[in-house]
């Protein structure tokens, strides 16, 4: 079955899941552009895995639709899933079989009998040395690698990875980030759910943020981060300097951090104006540098999880 | 290759690689050796200790006659059928229960295997393994019968059993036993699937296997209604069919065949519907958590 020419790899339309009175996913509507690396973010219990489960046909939705590669997952699940590779929650394989045998048996049941592809995948996920050991004896990171390997086995058009770097050491995490980039470069769409925000910011081109089952924000990463740039200023008498800057119109937020630096939420193009104001007011500015917007800040602000004292202009 | 055949082959392969399968096979062999060893020992016991048991009082069949071929075939299949049924129940509940608890059912689904092909592939694989168990058990019982014949000094009289008729009869016994095995595999798998619990599937199925007959008998004491209630139990049709595997089988009238077939087919259809509906509606993420 060939996949549809739809521009979106995934489309959620009013997708809802209720467990009794509890609404786990509430009218979720967004789409994942083909060829993108799409980050799916949300606090624990926000409904990320439930949403992914519905996209893969593992959980029947209460209402709404999930279209995968242009097709409704509920009407043609087997055929659609042949073009989707996924790892959801923890990797689940037979503990009494080796990693290699697990890939062989799941591959064969999915109609993929190419032994050389299995060896290629084992090599790709860095499991060559331990592929013959029993899966039940693997560390969390090794299990994760086999899970990612299984997701990639049939060379799917859409790859869905739920917390792919769980249990991996920093080197392993970097390998996975590089793998995700390579997959994107070779035309795959990668949908990644992760709670490691820096990781998402580093690799993803698009992002969706959900909270308590509802979509909070979605779009290209650049748009999500827009307006979150900061200037970090080392200046003498920072508290006085802050009061001075608060007189500048349109400055949204000026904060003195714990290291006695001024943090100003403003884009880089306003740096000269701010520097000039401080210098003309008699402050000694020893350093002024631009700090790119941080997804973490944006995420915390959007999900209402920001903590600590913040002082805003006006 | 069709999706069902791919899953069927994969399930057979997984069952053969699974330690539980071989443990159950060893249990089958050990039990057969123990049972036949004890029976032969009973026959050969010194005067005064040996018990020349009348296996069938009305026909005057002794234990020795019941063990030696050709009659030994019927005693053998009776033993094997019960043991293999119990082992298949363990295997069926273990197969479905483990796939749910390990989350491997989720991995199968994510890799494009359909829910109905998964169910059909698993039941067919259990059927093949059940048949293998029956054949192995039957061969062991035949060996036991031959050893008995040699031990009691009768010798192996090929002419009395190595005939086309004997092989045909063995085939019919196997076929009837297989129907029972498939029904019990379906019962164990469906209860496990519906309850999402290996323990529940195993416990309920084994209880029905060992106590179903007694429950039917007790219901029979209630009169006509009780008899029909007993005939509606899932084990009733299979039990009635298994009675035909005895050396002196009962003779069923058309009415008996009607309720036996209705019971077996009805329960198989009901179990299949329950399994498919449950599996299609199942939240397989929660099942694997």
C-alpha cells in the first residue's frame, strides 16, 4: 500500500480520549509536516503517550480522528503501520530471546525477512557486541536501542519515538540525536516525545506542547521560541540598573538573577538601545551578550509550571 | 505469505524457543513414564501384593488387558488427552498472558500485525503444539503398552495391532482429542485475554477442566432442567466427545449428537467473538503497563 500524498505525516482532529470521568486527551488538533523532526512535549501525565497510542491504533479514541500518512488509523491499521516504525513507553520484547532473535521474529511477523537489514539495524543502534545476549538481561539503555532498532527495521516513512533516550548515557543520547537527524535527512518524518527539553530544542524543527490533555502551542521551533531571546548584562549596581531599564517602553521583563546579572527578555536588535541607556545613566556595563531563547522557559511558561519570582515591566 | 501464516510461523517459533514449552514437554514425558512404570509395577508385584484390577467390571477387563495393545491404545489416549489438555491450558494462558504483561502484543501491533490475525495465528500455533503433544504422548503410551506386553511375558504380537485398522483408529482418536484441545486452548486464551490476567485464565480453565464434570453431574440431580444446564457448560460437549475414545464407547443418538455439536460449535463461536471484540477494544498500552 502506498501512502497518501497528504502533506502531513500525522493529523489529529479533535482527538479525544476519556477514561471514565477523566479526560486524558481533550480535542487534540494539530498536524505533523512530512519530513520534519517533530517534538512532542508535555509534563508527566499530560497525555503524550495516550495521544501516540491513539495514533498507532493501540488505544481506541473516544472521539475525533488520527490520520497517519493520510489514512485513518482505525480503518486500515495494518497497512498504515507497515509504513510506521514506533517505540512507545518501554521497549517490549521477549526476555527469553536474544536481541537479534527478537528483531528477527518481529521482523518476520511484519513481513520483513531480510537478514542483512537486521544486521544493519543492529550495527546502527550499536548493539553488535551484545545482540546474541538474552533481552531479559539487557540494561535499560540496551533495551532502548533494540526498541529503536525494531522501529527502524522496515525502513518506515514515519518514525515515532517515545522518550528514545531514556536510560542512555550522554554518548548514547548524542548517538540517538544524530540518528534522528540522519533519518530526517534521508526523508523520514520523526515524531519524538521527550521530557528532555534541550534535546528537543537541539534536534526538532517543529514542536507541539500539551498540558493536561490539551494542546497549548504548536508550530515551527523558531515560532515557538520567538520572543524568548534574552540579553544577559553584567553591570554595576544591577538593581538600580533594572529600575532604569523598566522606564524603557515595551520591555516585557527585566530580572536580576542570583548571580547579580540583569536578564532582559528582548530581541538582539534592541541591544544598542539598552546599552546606550545604561551607559548614559552612568552604569558601568562590563558585558552584554545575547542568549538564545530556551525551550525550557517557554515550556514552563506555557504549561504554567514556572516557579520563582519574576518581575515584569508594567 | 499471508499475515496469518506469518504470525502462525512466528508463534510456533517463539513457542519452540520458550523454556516453558520444553518444561511442559518434559513434564508430559515424566508423567507418562511414572504412570506406566507404576502400572507395570502393580501388575508385576509379587503374589499377595499385586492387584489384578478389574478395569471394567462389566466386561471383566483386567488392568493387564487394558494396558496391552490393541486395547492399550484407548487407555493411553485417555491419559494423554487429559495431560496434554492441562498442559495446553497452561501454554495458552501463558502465551496470551505473557504477551500482555511483557507488552510484546503492543510491539506486534505497532509492527503492523492485525489483531484478528494475531489471535488466529496464536490459536493455530497452540493447536499444532497440542497435536504434537498428543502424538508424542500416544507414541509414549504405545511404547508403554509394548513394554508391559514384554514384561508380563506376552511378547509383542504385531499381528494383533500393527494393522491399517489400528492406525486408522489411532487417527480417529487423535482427531477427537484435537477438537477438545482446541476448545480448551480457546477457553484458556479467551479468559486470559478478557481478564488480562494469566492467573485468572489458568485458574478458571483448570477448574473447569477438573471440576466441570462434577458440576454437570450435580446439576443433573436437579432433573431435566439440570441436565440441560449441565449440557450447556463449556466442557460438556468435549467431555461427551472424549467418551467416544474409550475401549467400549457409548452409543449416541441423533439428539445426543445435536447437543454435543451445538455445545462445541456454539462455545467456539462465542469464545471467538468474545476474544475478537475484547482484543479490538483493548487498550494495549494499559495492558502492557
